[in-house]
């Protein structure tokens, strides 16, 4: 399962994506266990791009009234390929067993007990 992480990153982009909340890692683990799940792995991801995400959020705050959340999706093909490669590297590192402490999202592997 993947969910948005860090409530302090909440923005109009989350509303646009129909998110209801951004999770704190430990809170999500507690909720999953209470719902009868065994948590196998939890890691942040979109970690390498977190600085860009922070810049974007700060930019949104400065343009609060005129901000169009869909504008984040309007990027060049070249930039999209670069961002994909960064996420590919991150995915590869996670597959090798690395866990990231910070990121824009959480990846959780869990199963129902």
C-alpha cells in the first residue's frame, strides 16, 4: 500500500488528488495493527525528490489564491524522464532492502492476520 506522508506537506495538490490526509509513519503502523494486519516493511519513498516537493509546496503557499494544482502535472517529457529515472533508482534501492526515513509517501507491505 502507498499513502501520502507528512501532514506538514499538505497542499492543494493533495486536495486535487482526493487525499483525505497525509500519514505519520508510526500512526499508520498503529492503525494497521489495530485493524489486524501484520506489518512486514515500511519505508518512505519519493525521498530523493523530497527537496523538489518542498520547493513546490513553498511555491504553492506564496501563490495560494491563484495556484492551480494541476500545474504540477504539466512538465516537459525530458523532465518527466529524469524524474522517472530518479524514482527508478529509489525503487531499486528499496528492492535491495534500503529503507528511507523521509519522503513524500510511505510504502507499506502488510498482510491480514
